[in-house]
């Protein structure tokens, strides 16, 4: 699940550090998804 979320986020995010950007954009919701 984590990899899928990361991939989707990366596609919508920038390129290298999408997790951080998306986490800050979506909030704790993304954090929980990535953590899972």
C-alpha cells in the first residue's frame, strides 16, 4: 500500500522528493498513508 501511495504521490508531486511535498500539502492524511 505504501509503495502504491508513494508512486501516485510522486506522479502528482514533483519528481524526487514528492513524499515530503505531498505530505505537507495533503497533511497528516498522506503521512498515515505513507506510514502504512
